[in-house]
C-alpha cells in the first residue's frame, strides 16, 4: 500500500524530475568546460582573453529566444557567471578597480559583471588604476568611473587613453550590461579598459579622441564628425593643462578601427584622431533581443 497521499506522490515525482534536469545541466556545464579548454589551447587566444562583444552577442541571442516565467535578468546573471568561469579555465584575469567617489558601487558592479571569483586590486585614482594595466604582472582589466569632463577628478580620466605611451589602452565595455536595476542591485555605471581593442557585437558604440582649437564650438565639432560620415551620439570636452587646445572624446554609432578612412575626413582638428575603443550597447528591457 502506498503511504504517500496523491499530492505528496506528485511532489516527489516533480522533485525527481528536477534532479534529473539538474544532472543534465551539470553534464552540459562540464561539456562546455571541455570546449573552453579547447578554445584556450587551440583558439590562439593571447594576452587579455575577455571578449565582451562575443559575450554580448551570446546574451542578446539567448534573450531573443527566451520564453516562460524564468526571469530574463536571471539568464543574464547565469551566463555572466559562466563567462567568468570560462576565463578562469583560460588562465584567469585580475581587475583593477578605481576607488574614490562611489567606489563601493563600482566594485559591486565589477563583481556583478565579472563574477565574485575574479581577483580585485583597488587603487586610489584613475591614473593608478590604468597604470596597473601596463606594468609587468599587472591587471588585465581596469574598472573606472563614468565619463566626465571639465575639472571632474574621477570621470575626467579618459585623456589618459591617448596613444602616447608604449602600451595602448582602450575602453572595451560599459557596465552594467543589463541596465534595468532590480532592488538590491548596484546602480550607476562604469567603464572597462584593457590593452586590447573591443570586439564587435553588431550593436556598438565607438569612442574617438580629437584635439582641436578652443575656438571651435561643441556644435561645430559634432557637425564636422557627422560630415566625415560618423553618427555622433555624445561628446565630452576637457582642456589640457597648460595648453590652449581642447581634447574631445566623441561617442559614435559602431566601433571604429585605426584604418577607418572617415577618421582622416574629420575637419578642424589639429592632430590625427585616435581611436579610444568602444563597447557593446547595454541591454534594457526594451532592447533585450536586439
């Protein structure tokens, strides 16, 4: 005689089904790890191994096909953990995080995006944070405050991306990648810098550094960028210490390479434009499948 009542019996069946599904998921995770090992040994990856554009493509594809009651944000969280685990398999990475204003929020964003197992080095200012990328045995990623201009002590770090040192630095990501913040999640945003250029995700923003005379207005500068064939989206301007000229960081639609002929077509600048990287456009609830 069965001592279980029908509801209890059904619950036992469902739990057994869940256990079987968990085993299948675990089997697939172990299989995925084997493929990652092959990528690490056969794929030719060198140096900084993170590929935020590729990660963005994966997340957008999964969210576009996602159905049912499982929260979409949980899909992002699960795969972000898998991306972090994959980088551990490939040799690991260390991130340098800039302290200062909103430091704990920035650290929380970095851990949310790259995973809690990623080692962290904390630095007092953007200059120290970026320097960690260029020294022997340094970090592979730098997490910095939102872009700013003028006399902003933290957000005005972007002129340090100018290609005037032995190691070139690029913005490669903007975090959080899922912008709709649930209660308890860190708010704000941060930028990620590395010594490798960003990889394309098909929905990106590029960053260009421009040096120009102070007599040129912001409106005129944006018009000149547009006339060269770019679609400008945002602009930050900073006066360089001891100089009359200004340095601008222009955000445009799409990533830009050093060989892009449109760079040479930008009029009114007093030095060749420099590519400063870019990032995959973060996901919101309304564009999650794009």
